[in-house]
C-alpha cells in the first residue's frame, strides 16, 4: 500500500452513499474542493465526536466551497443509521470492500482485533483532483487537525 502524499493525484473511488447511490471523487473535479474524512467505525465514541464536530462546522466548509465526505468500512446500512442518529449534514460513503482505504494506503492490519479497518485520516483534494493536505493518524483516539484543514481550504 502506497501512502498518498501532498501533491499526489488523488485516487478516484466509486462508493455507495446512505441511499445506495454511487459517488465518485471525480464527480467533483472542476466543481468543488473535497475533504475526505476516513474514520474507523460508525457509532464509536471518537468517530461520533469527530463527525458531529464536522456537522457543526458545515457552514465553514461550504464557505470554502468544499464537499465533505465521511468514509468508513461500515456497510451503507450502518452508515445510514449513523447519519440519521447523529443528524449528519454531509455524505457518508461505505468502503465496505476496502478499495478506497487500500488506494489511500490507510488500511490498518489490526484495530482492536478487527482486521482491515481504515485509520482515521483526512485529505483535502482541490478542484483539479490533487491532494493538498494529507493526515493519517496512527493513534485512533486523536482527531484530524481541523484548523490546518481549514487553513489549506482557505488558500485554495
């Protein structure tokens, strides 16, 4: 697995959202910046806090013309229940087959005995499909540096 770095071309993906529609990263090319938030598992405490914080700051992301996409290996059924339970106002995508997590080089071998869970990670992709920010956290109890994400978005 190659890790994705700043100035790399972002790997495209085709993942199902909570209504079973497919969403591709390339759908946003030339239109919007994209913030990808990979998180280990829906309904876990840190993931819930991270995504609720993102929900509460959506006006900021909208001001930066950024589409926020939350991605985990959970099924779209779980993603739908999670989105509804937390009133999340952005798309959640299911990487159930772990293709995007592998392409971004963030699949961890062992997450509390569960194999193949995405590391908590954040990527900012500009309108041309280039990675402008990449943060992969080895400690799943930490959350991404949202101030740095916002600084990058403000510069695009």
